[in-house]
C-alpha cells in the first residue's frame, strides 16, 4: 500500500534573522516582539488575545527553531492593515 504524496507547496520559510536581512524594514527585535504577541497571554487585567500571526500560519516552530512563512506573513500584514483602515473609516 502506497502512501498518498502531497503536492509540494510554495512556502518560503526563513529564520527570523534571514527574514530581517531580506526585509530590512523588519528588525530582529520587532519580529521577535510580533512573535511574542502572537500568542494569548495573561496580564493583570485578564487574558489578552494574540495578534493573529500564529493563527494565520505565518509562524512555524520546529523544536526551538522559529520559522516565518514569507507569503503568509505578508498576507497577515495586509489583513492587519485592512482592519486598521476599516476602523479608521
């Protein structure tokens, strides 16, 4: 019995450092901050929701290694920008 094969996807996975070097507008510290805020966290006022970056599939973890899916990251960024523009209107 053969296992079904998956079609190769066009994911461009980059480490945080590689992503920052390829896109200098995003600093290492800034990317780490976005990744930290991507998960739900507890504060003195209760639970704070994540920023949606993890749910978008842009952040992938393999052990301690954190990888960024370039396509999904920019799709998430476009979505965040659209939400901000709608709120301002």
